[in-house]
């Protein structure tokens, strides 16, 4: 993983986060269906947010310390509509809650689209 990335992000619902806190790990459906947890760098998180969660108001961003992740992270292509050279981080195992350094609400703009998170 590139040394330029000090924070990774994961989008989930507040309920999913609260459940993960109780169990110590987050196991989204993608872990079973695709074999990995979708993560993003801060400057790209709005792309999957708009593709998958457009208009939703129950989302949070989990800010992750990559050094606290206990499974491999591989940078891989997203979907064909993403910029050609853009790679996304995929976590090949459950997301441990111990890797989460901050949780913030992630709300769409008035038109229902998401932008990059502040900061």
C-alpha cells in the first residue's frame, strides 16, 4: 500500500457500525459475496457513495488506520465508469473496530449526491 495514504475510509450505516462495535468487527455483505470489504481513499469515497448509496441519510464514514488492519489490503480497479487509472483499496477480511479512529456522519447534498468528505 502506498505510503501516501494515511487514512482509509469505509461507508456503512449507523446501525451496521453499532452492531460492529458490539462484535468487534464489521463483516459487510461484500465480504461474503466478493471476498473483500470495500474501502476508499478520502479523495475517492464519493464515487462509490453516489453509485451505491445515492440519497441515503443514514450513513457514516469510518476513518481507518491502515496499520491497525489485520487482513491484507489490495489496491484494485473499481468499475468501468471510474477514472481509468483509479484503484480502490479492498480489505480481504473483516474490518476490526480497533482500526477505526473516527466515525462521522456522511450526508448527501440537497440534490442527493455525495461529495468528498471535509478535511
